[in-house]
C-alpha cells in the first residue's frame, strides 16, 4: 500500500490555484450549472448509464429488513438533529463521480469495479482511490471538459429535502470521498457554502497534468468520513448530528465516538445490503425523510 501511494507523491512543482478550497472549480463553471443541473433522470446522455431510483428487486430486499420502519426514538433524533451530513455520490447525486469521470476518459468499467469494492467495504478506501486514479490519470483539461459536458444529476427529492432542512434551521454538510472540483457546483446549486464541504482534491501541475491528490484531506483514507464528522461536531459543538449515505464509509461515521448519532442509509440509487442492514434507518425515497421532519 505504501508503495502504491508513494507512486503518486508529488514533485516540487508549482500548482494552479485549484488546490485551494474556495477555488476548486474553474472560473465560470459554477454559474453554468445553475441552468443545466438535472433534478430528475428524465434523459440520459450518450454513453452514460441510466440509474433507477428504485426497482422491484431492491424493494423486495429492503422489505426483508426491519429498519425501514423507524422507531419513534429514531424519528425524534432525526427531527432534533442540529446538523445533517450527506454523502454525495449515489446519495445527493445519482452517479458515482469518479466512475463518471473515468468513463468520460475511457476507463469506466475498470474504475467502477474498484468503486464497488470500496463502497462495499471489501478494500481500504485509500487503496481503491489510488488504484482508480492510476487507471486514467485525468488532466485538468479533461476535468474541465467533463464538468461542462456532464452536469450533475441530483437524486429525486434531494432539493426539497435540503430546503426543508434549512427551513428547520439545520446545518447541512457534504462529506464525500469524491473531489471538490466536481462537488462545488452541486453545493452551489443546493445553496451549501464551500466551507461546509469535506472532500478530496485533485492536484495538477503547471501544464495541467495530473500529479495526484491531496493526502492531507481526511476523506482521502479509510475512516476519513468518520474523522470529518467528528471534526464538524467538535468544532460546532453540535448536540446531535445525522449522517446520510449509501456506503460503508458513511456507516463508519456512526461507529466512532463523537461521530453521528444516527446513520440513515439511502438505497434509492445503490442498494448495498451489507450497509443497509447495519443502518439505524433505511430509506429508498427522500420523501420519507421530508415527511418525518413534520
């Protein structure tokens, strides 16, 4: 593992300012997304896989679990939470960002297989991240082209849920193993400030060549989301915090001291049974969470 990470260590080159948290999206791109974001999966771009939010097999699997009907105690925690942390890929958005970028760069299938293993918890996240990026090494120009041609697809109901949470004076965070350059436009669309994003950062050299990713970000390694949630809670002194996501890395935020009080597994895009069975609450539709807030 150390040798794999070592292969991506950076030479002393001067980087573009995209490394900075508040400058992660190339100038002008964020504003373009406000008119191009897809709220419903009503069409599919050429070469892009179509995702179904729910289907008969998922509903059948979920019906066998006893956490689809939350107790009053769980609902009370949800209603009283001071803050809610969301995973992005396959939760806020319908796609796995790194898979989509890899597909755009011609390495979709191989990268998607690594993503499946990482989200299922069968391999350490940092190992999967290094392996996936090494398969296609996206340049800055490829990333910019991708962001222009493939706008984010928001999961059905997520925009309404975000508005509802804000109306209830709950702070919202995006905690992701994805990349800031791809998440900042999503945050802008949903009205989430940049300082409420905890994610990884792609790094590029002077000529725009891929040189690695920022290993100082907590979300770049296994347990990173749990660490980020702990930091958020400690920094803001929240009495109660909820984590919502679909993968093993999201579940980890519930399993550490000082982490989330509640883990809600969203299975509307990807249903990972090993994660769903350990969740406090399993939902296939964000409307369940919206309704429970009242």
